[in-house]
C-alpha cells in the first residue's frame, strides 16, 4: 500500500509540474479533466444521483457548466464573463429543477451548485495564477502551501504531536502538527521567495511576501482538508473515488489545493 501510494504521488507530482510549467492548453485541459471528475465525485458523495455511472439532468447541467467555465477561463479570463457563467450554471440547474419537478429535490439542486463552485471554480485559480503576469513564479506557492504544509504537519505531528485539536473530525491531527505545517510552509515559501522570486522582483522583499502567502495558504489547506473529511463523515463514505491508487479520488488528493489556489491568487494580486 505504501509503495502504491508513493508511486501514485510521484506520478501526480510529475503531471502537476509538467502541466504547470507548460501552462496554456496543457494546464487548462488537465484542470478541466480534474474538475469534471471532482464534480462527479462530489455529486455522488452528496447523493445527487441515483445512478453511479450515468449522470442525471442536474449533473449534466453542472458538467456542461464546467466545460463552459474552462473555455471562458482559457479564451478570456475576464471576471465579468466568469461571473456570467456562474450565474448561467445556477439558472440552468434551476431550469432543470423546475422543468422536471418533483423528480429532483431542493437539496440536490443546492448540492450540484455547491459541487460546481467547490471544485471546478476554485481549481480554475491554478490556471489564473499561472497565466497572471509573473505567475509562472508564483503558482508554485499553491503546491508549497498545500503539499508542503501537509508534509511538515505530518512529520511534526509524528514527532511531537500530543494535543488533539479535532478529535471527532480528524483524530490524528494535533495542534503541534498544525502549527508545524503552517511554519514549515512559511519557511519553504520564504526560501523559495529568497532564492527565486527576488530575482524577478528585485525591488520587493519577496521572501517575506511568499512566506506570508504560504502561511495563509497553509491554514486554508488544512481547512480544505478538514472540510473534505467532514463531508465524507457526514455522508458516511471512506473515499470520494478510486481513480488514484493508494489515495482514493481526485477530491481525496486535491482537497487542500482546491482552497489554497484562490487564496494564493488573491494575495498575489494584492501584494504584487
């Protein structure tokens, strides 16, 4: 199990690094595929569909919305168009709800809209960050914040973790591990900023800026991880899927990246 998980993690890392480095079409296509899968994982987890293999009308409206959203992200990126797409997806889902009433419940409608925003919309910020001016240097902070925090929190928690901070939701998480994850991500972000980003932005103290972004991102990554776990516990499921050997589904592996991406983008826009 360990080697399977490790091999899957290495493959995911290579794919992520390759797509992010290239940007453009490769990154947009990868994020679109990941978002489509994550959307379906969420709607299944939230019991929006009665068929495990075939999406229903509400899900089809959401999946079509994911495709439209990523087309707009790639070809435009303008916030007005993206907001129009968000509203359009909401109205499309409401249209299906009304036209086929009482086939779908109000809870299913809200779950589909939630799933669309949670995974596809938030993941799109990886692309928006990468394609932003100098974003090729800043986009890596998303991975540092999420995966760096996860690694540091695990190590610190194993070594000195004692106080359980979320005993019901996540019994293995400790206060010491959480603090170690945030500080570790901030340190990694600061080192990255000092050795790489300051060469691009010589007039700014990039190390402090990237350390701050990674610290905030690390906090959000833990929130994302815990939120995804809370949904699984509420819905009484172990994993969101079986796509990634040793990890589960897309939502099981990218739960922290999903919420770290928009935070990194907003802080980058504000601080640069």
